[in-house]
């Protein structure tokens, strides 16, 4: 295509079986009015991998997934799905992928079976209706009109359509939003089963637990960029641990050992550290020595949640980690 | 999901009747059009408003038109009353059943996010539009066939002199109306307003393109201007098909009009058609 100069190495290879399932290179998506929802994403998903895009609302997850699904052309960079351009070569890509949008749409006056039948006519190698419905737990609901289904059942039907053609790559945009706890667990089980069969899954979610339990690898997006990526363990390990406590009113934060890079908000102190054990020992030693009582002492290792909240709290234009506002204690 | 494992006794019935479902074969333009058209037909049957527009309105309109034309003498009309009825009736049927009902069903599918969902599948944009238009087109063609036979037997109209031109005109009109319906959806916010947004084309065509009033009956300047209207070209072919009396050059003008409107409509669809609701 047009970007031979940019990626000569991959561009000249025939889309071999070895091509990654999904490959994004400096992917950008701008909307009218100059707003750029996706600002240069580069990542790839290997075959058979479950990859989660995490982010707050407005981080650009859906905009990214839509580019990979071939619903829109990127305004910059390239997208490859199974070695092909999902937008320009949609005829090659679509029969091999399954898509579940964040908000699915089915005609409210059709029944479940009629919807599957319609979808089957548009899907190569469609499974039998009964099998598709059984996979998502909708057996027995064939004759029910869409408008009479619960929100969770609609999501399941949507999933059934996405799975209808036994896709090699499955895109799930917030698949469990709106599901109850049981429905969510069922969907997780289904995704795991699909992965075991070799299906590549790219899912977006704002549930950390979902990303942590399902994903082989994940990327956290913020304001159109990937700020952190790796396996859940890697992402967590890159984050500092955190110690929080409150000092008595008569002890100024400045009296804390300088080595502990503490940040104070009034009497509330927060320490971020990659050496939790050492710093905690220093802190407790200092407190005992000076007879200081640490209120609400809380020390915890890094978690994905910490990483996520840290990123989500970043301000409008800077990509620097937000420090608790205040004066650093000396 | 394991929670609702049930027996497979009745699960294979839908698959067997579903044709493409379960066969495990590749989807083609034909299977996709059939699947989309079938779903749309089912939906038409379940929507009382659209059913009324597609089935009863044409009858009502043709009856009304004939009643009003009866008061006009044939010299003013320019063509026999029976011919005016079948020619105008053909146009009216296509406009109501193809254009008006397609506009409202496309808007309904768009607002329910069905169009967006369909676009994630293997069907191309053109197939989605064509599939949606299939049931209306089939019903309209059946009604035109009834009108033709009825005009021949009940109204003593002559048989179409140039069936080739008639068919060409009808096919051209259907294609143009599908495009115009797609364009109209971009100015239609919801299904409720489809009645209003389809009205301008309906009125302009009824009085300017020979649906209700034969264009032969229009005064000179109005007749010349009416050459420019979107359906005047295809209606000229329909008229020529029935009467076989195309004036010299008029078919050329009609063809030019049709091509121009087709290009304009195609451009407008690409430019303005929205596949998902405005947020």
C-alpha cells in the first residue's frame, strides 16, 4: 500500500501464516474538528493470545478497535489483521474475524432465531443456530423477540453472532458491560475456552479484574495513547508500592526521614516506593524512635488497580504521573 | 456457557430451515441479500405503519388519482384517462413502496444500531442497502404487475407498446428511489419524521413528474421546468413504454435527466449517508 517506505520489512512479506493476528503501527484516528482520539498506537497481538485494552471512558479504546475491525480508515499509521489491511482488504479479513460492538444492534421485532438466521446468511461457515445459542446460554429463547430480551441476553446474542463464523480473531468491545456477576463469569469462561481452541481475542474493558484474569497481555490507554503495556504481572511490577498514613498534628511532615520520598497533603502522607520492605522498616523505626503514632497506616504492593488509577488521574495534557498535590516533604 | 445446558432436541430445527445456517458454506452476495431481504420482509410484516404504506396506500392513491382525473377531459389531459391511470399508478406505487417505506425502515435500522452492526460483518455497504430494499421492491413490482393486468382488463388500457422501455424505466426508477431514500435518511432524525421528510419528493413528483397529473397537462413553462425533476426522466421511459409515443429527443432528455440524478444521488449518499445515529 502507501506505506512501503515506512515498514519495508513487513510490507514485502506475503501475508504469511506467521503474521501476527493483529498489528498496529503508529495508528492514528482523527475526527472532524481536529480531535484526535487515537494518537499513534503501536502494538501487536500474537495468534492465540488474549489481549486487553484497558482505559477510562474516552481513552480511545473503541476508536482503536473500530480501526482494527475495518469500520473506518486510520488517519495515519497502519493496521493489519491476519496480515491484511482490515479496511481496504475487508473482503479478505471479515470472513475470518468476529466482532461484538460496545452497543450491538438488532431489529427489535425479530426473534432470536430470526436474528441468528439473518446473521448466518451474512457469515461464511456459520455454525448451526442451536450450537451458537447453546454457546452463550440462550438455548430455549429462540422464539423470543429481541425487544423482550434483557440487556444481558442481548449482549449474549451479540456474542453469539460474533462467534457464528468460528472466527480466528475475535474483537470484543466491553463484552461484559451490563452483565450481572454470573453473566460476566460465563463470558470469561467462554473467552478462556475460545483461547484454548486457539482463537485470538482482543477485548476492551474498564474492569481491571477482567483484564487481570483474562488477558495474556494488556495495554493501558489514556487520551489516545498506550501508557503501559505488558503482561499483567509486568505492568504491576512497573508500578511503585504505596504507604499511606496520617501524622499527628504536632509532627510536621518535614521531620520524616528524607530518604523516604514522602508527599504530604496536610497531615496525610503518601510514600511511593519500589523498595516497600526497606522503606516501611525505616518508617516504622523512625516512628518508634520518636514515639510518633502513625494513623491509618496502610502499606500495599503495586496492583493493576494502582497503575490504572494513577494513569486515569493524569491531567489533560501532560503524560507525567500525577503526584499528590502539595509540597514534597523534606 | 455451562449454566443453561439444555437438550439439543429442538435446536436443530431452525438450522435446517435456515438455509445458509448450519451448512457451513461461504457467504456470497446472494446468500447475504437473501438473508437481509428475508429479515426485512419479516420486519415489514410486523410493522403496521409500513405495511399500510406498502400495501394499502398505493391502492388508495390510485383510486384517488383516478377519481380526480375523471373530472378532466382528455384534451386537457393530453393522454387517455386509462393510460394516465396506469402510468401515474406505476410511478405512485414505486414511490410509496420503494421510496417511502425504505426511508423509514432504513432510519429505524440506523437508530437501532442495526446498520452499524451489519457493517461489521461480511456484507458490503451496497449489499446492506440493497438487501433492505428487496422486500419493498418485490412488493412494488407485484403491485405494478397487478396494475398492468388490471389496467388492461378493467380500464381497457392498451397493452404496453414498448415493454422494454417500460421495464427499463421501472428498474431505473427503483434504483434511483433506493438512492434517494438513502439520501433522505440523512435529513431524517427518527422514524416519526420520515413521513415529513419524504413529502417534498412525493409532492414534487406527484404534480411535476407525471404521477398524479400527466406532464402533458402541464402549461408550457412548467412542463419545461418539470424536465429537471428527479423522477421526470424515468417516468418519461415508463410513459413511452406504455404509449410508445416518445417525442423526438424526449427520451434523450429523459436519459440525461436520469443519469444526472443518479450521479448526484450516488454522490450525496457517499457524502451524507450515516450508518449510525447522531450522538
